[in-house]
């Protein structure tokens, strides 16, 4: 299988992380190892790269790709939500930088058997971590109508969430919905014809929503940012790339609240709540891909990079 993943905003990440040759860096979303390889190229023999991925296949691939690097490497198959414990075990003196390139990689999306794509027929799965119990099949066939509608509306920002959820419930009352293409057809039939012809594939938003639900992608983000900041040395950098507005909003707001956590009424002349800033936001506006990258990498279109520094 020759599947490719092109790393987004690579130079911008390296610059944003402000890499020191002897520093310790975490790539919390190892994926195809592209960002990690670039980070390692800036590290000397004393530098350390800790690569985390919850997907066993991604971890193996990345390990192979990083075989020749000169810095030390540590590979951890885990969810980055467990960052605090991983840092305690592998870098008790804390780290100089953390990168999170959120979401799924192209090779996960393109691997037909993983069931992420509505373009090919596969069992409904969508798990990044195959040790996990809940799959897309479970969400689609077992969630009640209200929960299904909520997932599709919230995580897919889909205006036809109610109709889609009803069509799914109606279809599965006859026989279980087994495959990606069966689900895509049901979603398509739920969307009124005139809206089907414009914009992206009619199943795109619902597939995104189910994937986010299966992998609990948004629930863990706020806490992860907090734990990541606690894991950084003073002056250490946190770089996060998001791919849709839901993720980006969470990161933007979390950064803001860590930079300005004070809860005193605005007319108080001095802070009495005692809550102090733990970060300085480096990117007032998110960094987005330039024209050249946009032309060569479609995934870069929706990527936004936000960088913060631990103070
Ligand atoms: C967009 S890809 C990263 C690509 C990588 N930066 C590169 O240059 O090749 C995201 C990767 O993060 C992993 N991932 C996503 N959420 C995760 C989480 N909560 N914990 C651990 N790994 C996660 C996915 O399995 C996937 O391999």
C-alpha cells in the first residue's frame, strides 16, 4: 500500500517551535512522521524527539521513517490526552516544544479498510485507535435519534441534521447499516435535491461528525492544551494545527483564557483573583498556508496554525 501524507505548514511549525539543537520535543500526532523528521533534522545528538500516535500503523511507519535520525527518539502508542503521564515518564524535566497536527492523516483517510471515506465501500469503522470499543457502526446503528441528531449538528455543523438522523433511524429499523457507501446513500437521500447539487459531497459533514464522535476528537482538546502547557519548560513553545472551525475555536479560546485567566471584574484596579497568565500567544492571527503550498497540498487549504509560549 503506497499511501502518502504531505505535512502541512512544515517550515512555519519549525520556526514557531523555535527549535534548540539539544532540546526535547513532543510530536503528539506523529502520523506519517513528516513533521517529526523535520524537527529531528534541527536536533543534534543530545536532542530528543518523543513521538506519540494512537494508531499502531502510523507509529510503525513513522518509526521506520525516522530510523536514520541522529537525535534520540522515543515512540509512544497512546492518546495525546495522556500527555501529562507521558511527559512524567519520558521527560520529567519537561519539554521545549510540543506539536499537535490534529485530525486524521491522508493515509488513514485513503486506507479503504479503515472506513473513513464515503468514496469506497468499507465496514463502518473510523477508529484511529483500533483498541477502542466504539466504532462508526456503533454510533450509526445504536445511538438514539436525539443523540445522533446532536452529533451530526454539533460536530458536522449540518443544517439537515434532523432529517439525516431520522433517515438513518428509519433505514436501520429495516436492517443494520453496515458500510460507508450505504450510509452515504442514506445521507444523500435525506438532503433535499437542490442542496445536493451545491458545495461538497452531501455526506461530508455527517462523516466528519461521526469521525469526531468515534474518536472523541473535541472533548479532549481543552484539557490537552492545559496539560501541554504544564509540560513545557518556561519559554517552551506549543504549536497546534487545526483543520476545521470547531477545533480552531477551541484552541483559540483556550489560548486566550490561558493568556488572560483573570476573573476579576474589569473595574477592579488590581487583580484579586490571583489567576496568572501561563502563556503568551505568539500568533495573534492563525498562520495559514501560502499560495505555493496551497497549490501542492489540498489538505493545507483549511489548516490553521496557532503558537503559544509558556511564561
Ligand atoms: C494529521 S496526522 C499527523 C501528520 C504528521 N504531522 C505528519 O507530518 O505526517 C494526525 C495523526 O495524529 C494521530 N492522532 C489524532 N488524534 C490523536 C490523539 N488524540 N492521540 C494520539 N494520536 C492522535 C492520528 O492517528 C494521525 O496519525
